[in-house]
């Protein structure tokens, strides 16, 4: 099964990370995910990764970010919404967490954030897709 989606780009500027922090957030297991809709004309999905010194030294932080990048590469094409900025923040234990559980943490956080953002724009009600007006209450 092939999933076609918007291109995945990286967040690099501090202002983008701070803007995403003002959006919705969801903590699942060893991952904290933040999202905000950009409201621009592009459909690109942008994602950033961060790990603070609280989770460990440089080796542990880099391992955590590598694992989050791989989880995002696998989960984002099917679960992320186009036109949004995501930030994945490593929490304590992310470097040692079993891979299937870490992947489930990222996927469940993305599902929750999609629910917070609302239904995707491509999903329409049956009345709207048939061209009929819905009755007023």
C-alpha cells in the first residue's frame, strides 16, 4: 500500500519551534508532540526534534533525536496533516525505550493531535459530498 503525502521538511529556526509550542501538545510515553497549523499556501509537513540536557548527556540526546527522526519518517506519511508544523520532544527514557513502544507513542500522539486540530479538510460529510444542502434544525 502506497501512501502519497506532502513532502516532509525539517524545522530549523527557533521562531518555528516557539510557534509550535503555542499550538496543541500531547504527551505519550517518552514523547511530547506539539503541532500548529501554519495557515499558508504550502502543503509541506515540517517537523523539528529536540532533547534537553535533563534526559542525559550529548550521546543520550543525540541517540534520542535519531530515534525520533526514524519514528517520524515511518509514522508521519500516514498520520501527519499537510500544512502543519510538528515538534517532537524527547522525554526521559526515550533512548532506552523499546522500539515498538516508541513508535506507538509517536503514532498515538499524532492521532490525538489530529483530533485536536479537527477533521482533515479532505473529509466531508455525506450531505456535502452529494451536493445537497443539509437541513436546518
